[in-house]
C-alpha cells in the first residue's frame, strides 16, 4: 500500500476504505444509535450476529473496547480470567480489565501456534477457596497476533469449550481477525464461534473498513455489554457512517481479498527466507502476518527498520531481533517483490557494516 512513497506493511489497520465504502458512508441511512434507531447500525449488528451464529451483536468503536466490554460482562470485580501470556488483551490493551474492571488476569503460556495447553488451562482453574479469586472466564485469540497470526483450529476450540463447560466457565474469543482464520481453515466463522459464549471481530484490519468492531453473543449478554459500552464512553449517535463501511467490507473483502492477503504473505515469507541474515519459519505463516528474525548477532532491530524505511519500506520490530510484516488491502504483488528487494539491500548493508 502506498503511504506517501512507502510500501507500508506495519499493520492491516493501515488500510484505506474502498471506493464502495466511501460511497456507502456518504449515502448511509442514519439515526441515533444510543436509542438503537440507526437503521444501518441495526443492519450491521443483525448481519454480524448471523455470520457468527450468535443471537445478537453490538457495534463498538474498537477491538480493545469490544474485549473489555466482553470481560466486564462475563466477570464481576475480584474474579479471574484465564488468558494467554502473549494475548493481545494481556499485552496491548493497557491493562483495562484490571484497571477498569478490577478483574484478575491469570496468564498461561501460549504455544507458538497460539494455543494454550489444555492441561495448563485445567490446572489454572481455581478451586473453591476463600484465599483465591474465582475463575469465571477463559479468553482465546483467533487468529493469534503475536503467535505468527496462527488460526486456532475448530477441534482445539471445541476441546477448550468442553473443559470450560465442565468447570462452568464462560469463553470469550478475541476474533479481531476471525475472518482470516475462517479463510485459512476453510470453515465458517459461525463454526469457529460456536464453542465460545462471545466473540469480537474487527472491521478495520483485514476487512479494510475505517473503524469499528462487533461484539457478538446472547441477547442478555449484549444487553449488558450495551450498558457497559455506555459506561466506557462508547455510545455513538449517527454511527451508520461507520456501519455502512462495515457492511460493504463484509461483502467486498471476504473471502477474495483475504485469500489474496494470505497468498502474498506466503510469497513474502518465502522471499525473506532466502535472504542471508534473515530467518522465517514458513510453517507458521498461515494468514496475513509474517514474522521473521535476524540471524546476525548484535544487530539492533531499530537499525534494520530505519534502513528499510530509508528505502521506502515500513514494518515493525516486535522484539529482540524479531520483526512483523502484514499484507492487506492495497498491497499487491509488485509491492511484495519490491519489499523483498529492499530487504536484500538492508541485510547486505548490515553485513558490510
């Protein structure tokens, strides 16, 4: 995608709305969504519920708010949620479940494919004891961002669900990129959502809409989440301008654009893996996220990023000698070829320094 003169692979949040989205925004039927009178929002929420196989849905400004509203709806103050130690909710959402909700965060180790061992989950569930917080919720992430954008397979989700039901726990899935998981696993979003009590998805990542996320679950759950959205300042008025783009995104981007994103990610990963000084595990590239590492010792990640940016390529350092590139709407095959060429130049420059 062109960002000025840059190929910008930092995130799929950088997508710009399509021409059809812009037209839909301009022409949307509007009302007051706090009164639940915006017809375009109501249509999007109905469609989101149908797609995820849930009873109801709620439009919120962001994925972070969707996850926070979900946890606050499922849990009381002083109770506990089990989640991965590499999950977005734990790392990138400003500790909101604790800061706002007074909910204890119990982190369990994520495997490289984004799963959490069932035995670890089972051991993490608190027994009834006055000394312990009460375990209420298990949170999963699908696809799992930090863990190479890995899609969590249905059989794993069903196994976690069986465990949760036995322990009388709820499950929330941070499905920011659940459509990527659906495409990668060749199954429906509803199938992947079925083992969960609630699921969120983001319209402004792979779906390329400018803003907004949907939280989906039972009607009583969404009623409670709507109240929490108000508490968090997320009640919006003529929000149909947001919902209109989301409706187009669900038609335009799935599955065709996402399939293209995954294909280009695989091409990118293959190209990076051939460059001396870089390492990329091709087996973990399943969706639109490509993680790779430098094999040269004592190379500053910021140096790699800075040299690449000077040549017209943007991406993120995501740890010590680890980097992330993301394919998305607006990025084409020529951009990927050029990105690989730039990385060849970057690594040659570093090797000669």
